[in-house]
C-alpha cells in the first residue's frame, strides 16, 4: 500500500518588506517617508523594501531594531525565512 502525499494549498511567501509595512509602519500610521527620515536612509530605500524590490540587510535590520526597540535578528530572520521559501 502506497501513501500519497496530500496536496497542501500553500500561500506564496510574504516579503519581509510587506511584513514591515503591515506590522510596524501601519499600526503607527508611519509613512515610508517618515520612517526613512527617522532611520536616516533615503526614502527610495524603504520604498523598494516595502514593495518587495530589495532585501533587509544587516545595516537595515540594525536601524529598524534600534528604531522599534527590538532585536535586529527579527528582521534578519524574516528575510532569511523568505529567501529560504523562495
């Protein structure tokens, strides 16, 4: 008797920039321009990130961690998980 694997409907992976937008910026009503100013990065850098066009690198993770007062590893782990799933 052979076992067949059930097909699991899997959602596509969520880019960490989308998570950043939904979980961090949106609850604070923080625009990407305001966040960029606070993080001291060019606005296009955060815009590209929230649109899924760029990755969270070590420097960005550090800046985000300091701004939101959480461990930067959270942001690095989001990126790593996304990269793994893609």
